[in-house]
């Protein structure tokens, strides 16, 4: 409800404006001393400011599922907050039970949970966590999903198949997520499956920094298939290196046949860029094709080390110099013991993105 003084000022302004419109012959408007005095005494409304220290912000919380708790805790260290208290258990039949142990009413909440192996179990856990936060009256819920499961099923490439990536987007939204944060989606168009804001982060700043420090000679960046050309081209530009492409023909799920190499790799150090290493079948065949075309050495990097089935044995027995991955997915014990595999942390990158989202500042500055 407006005060009487406010109404009076509004009416006076309208009358003054009307008089100015009526004087179209160029007559000057007469000054109003009382209005000038009020304008001088008026103070601007104070700006709403957020604290720059998240640990002191009572309207911020970070929670974690069980899929990658170490990453969540590392993110918390970067932004200066602890992972929130919650009880996460399972019934004897595997049914998930989640209970918040602290108040989140009116709070900006970020919940970290990659949907990695076991995919369905971790996905269901994330949905239940989001639902609990919604019912506890959180002001905003951001799903931080470092690895988005089902992302490879983003289109109908065969008759009578599901577009599972769209289904997962609908499930997250229905559960109550108000915003989502992802790292290196398999296909960028998955962002369009969501009717909520999506921030798509890239692990490339971390990976580029690592390979720059190695100073590999005669470097050529290689895309293992046509679908990854854009990703590899961006990486090549950052590294100041030429680009090569491997023509791959997939014959079945998790089965790939390398055909030929487009580009010059003879005598070069080849660096294969991919988003996911699953069974490593594509990777080792790409390595063989590069060496067959005269490559001097072959490295590989990927954002998501799924490493299922025979992947670890294939990498161990391959001619790869090194495979660099990030910690979006926790590595199995066997992978941790393999000297060829090096893990880089993206906790700082995700922490900066979470801070930017909460502070309502630009996230795009983190892409470079």
C-alpha cells in the first residue's frame, strides 16, 4: 500500500508532464522549489548484495549423493563450505531412503550426483534427493550432474528406440530441479531437452592446461569420430595444433571399426580427444590406426572415465603413452593402480561455476 505522500508526488508529476505537453510553443517549464528540495534529500534505495564468502551465506547449501562423495567434498573445500548433513540409506531390496538433517527452507541448494555406474541406482538417488529438497521448501534446487547418464541416447538413430536423454531431462524437472549444471554433455543439443536453465561446463580448461605443461612435440589433435570434431577443433585451437579425424563405422553397441585417418599424423605426437571412454574399444582401435599411419606417439584424454568391462585391460595392453581423465566419475581401484591413467580434478571449475550461479554472475567467463 502506497503512502499518501507517494500518491501526491505521482499526481504532481503527471500534472507537470501534462502542462509541458500543452506548451508546444517552446515555453520553458517553471521550476518547482519543493520538488527540487525533495530530490536533493532523497536517498537511493540500497542495493541487495550477496556475501562473497559462501561459508557465511545462510542461504546457500551443498549436498551430495553417494555416487562421487570425494568430488563433492573437494568442491566444498574450494568454495569454503561443508557438504550438508543428510541420511542416505537403502532398504534390503535396494530401495533408496533420503532424509535431510538440516533446515533448507528458502535456501539456494546445490546437489552433486553424477549418474555413473550403477547408473539407474544413482539416477534414482538423485531424483529422491531433489524431491526431498523440494518438499523441504528449498528456494531453488540446482542439480549438479558432472556425468549425465543416458546422454548417448539423444536421438532416434534406429527404428523404435527411446530418446532416453530426453526422458532423464523430464524426470529431473518433474522431481523438482529448478536448474541444472553439467560437464561435457555427449551432445550439446541435450540442453534443449530441458525447460529449465542449463549451464554446460567444459573440462577443456583443465585438460588444456595439463597438456600445455607437457609441451608435446609436433602435436596433432585427433577426433576419434565425426561426432567429436567440434570438441577436438576447439581443443586444437587452444593448443595451437592441427586437427586430424578418424573415420569410424560403428557396427553394434560398444563395437566400433576404424576405417581410416583424415589428416597428417606421420611423425607427429597424436592426442586423441573424446568425452567418454567406456569399453575403450574405439580408443584402442584409434590408437592402432594412428600408429599404422606413422604417428610417433599417441596420448588420449577424456572428460568421463566410465571404463566399463574390459576397458582397463585394453588400455594397459595398448600402445598409449598416457590417458588423462577427470574426476567426474570415481575410478575403479584397478584403474587407480594403472600408471597409464592420470586423473585431473575439476572440483575448482565446478566450485567456481556453483559460486557464479549463486552470486548471479556470468558463468561463461569460466569457459576460457
